[in-house]
C-alpha cells in the first residue's frame, strides 16, 4: 500500500491555554526561588518557549504581570518616576 490516501502531518506542539502558560510561569518562578522572572530564567525552568507567552499576551512583561509576578526589567518608564528615583539617589549619595 504505497499509494496512501492519507498523509500524517506532525504538529509543532499541542495547544496550550492562557491559564496553563500563567501557571507554568508561576511554577518556574517558584522553582527558581524568585518572584522576578526573566525570559532566560523561564527558559531554564519552564515547560514552554517564552515566545509562546509573549505572542499570547502581547509582550513577555504582560505575561509575567498577568501571572502576578514582577518583571525583571522595565521599559518606557515615565519621566516623573525616573526623576523621583534620581532625587532619591541624590539625597542618599549626596
């Protein structure tokens, strides 16, 4: 039977729900012993590729925030927060 009517195609990965991704991000942070998780750390401890979470939630940081954790880095920080931090550093270091 070399002339098969059906061909089997492999799927890259099984479908995963948003909640499965968020649960895995939390679990990876717990295994790493931290409340702040980066993509690199998640790659080490998580089940899924970080790009899956990024695509599903828009960005990696949005996925981490949705999981109830802290982001490892912030971008687009408002000027008033930056100036406030600068004042704190000035007062501390003189």
